């Protein structure tokens, strides 16, 4: 039963992807359809049009197997190895810098949201 639930939830996630792709093609947008689909999913979750438990197991399944999803992209890089030849150090430095930048920005945003939530909880108790 759990397997069927995960398959249905994955199908729901793919529907958002396909909807984003259809919007991208219909309006001839330069933004990828997958990103448009993620925005659609974000708005549906934000406005409570879709409840999080409806997609939780399927999205957890995808996150659990995320490393496996990067294998085709990594293998695809091997077709263009000549573009990276002799630039390994620069590529490594860029990867380290961008990783550090993402980690720092995520830390600042989560800290800001945490203090904001604490402040809102404090105001609610005083009312």
C-alpha cells in the first residue's frame, strides 16, 4: 500500500513538472519548465491548495535517492571533458566558493526566520 501511495505522489509531482513545461512551451518562455513547475508547487503549498502530507512520502523518496539522480548528469560531463581539461583547480575553487556561499546564505536565512518566529511567538503571548 505504501508503494502505491509513493507512486501516486510521484505522479502528482510529475504533473507539476509537466504543467510547468506546458506553460513554458505555450508562452515560449526562456525559463525552464521544471522551474516553473517548482514555482507552481510552491504556490500551491503556500496557499494551502495542496496539503503537505499529500506529497510527503513521494518527495522523501526522491530526496532519499537524490544522489542516484545526479549520475546521468555526471556521466554527461564526461562527453565534454575537453572543456574542463586543465581547469580542474579553478573548477574546484568555484565549487568550494559556491558551496560556501549557499551554506552561509542558508544559515543566515534560517537564523533570520528562527528569530522572526521567536519574536512572533513572544508577541502572541503578550496579547
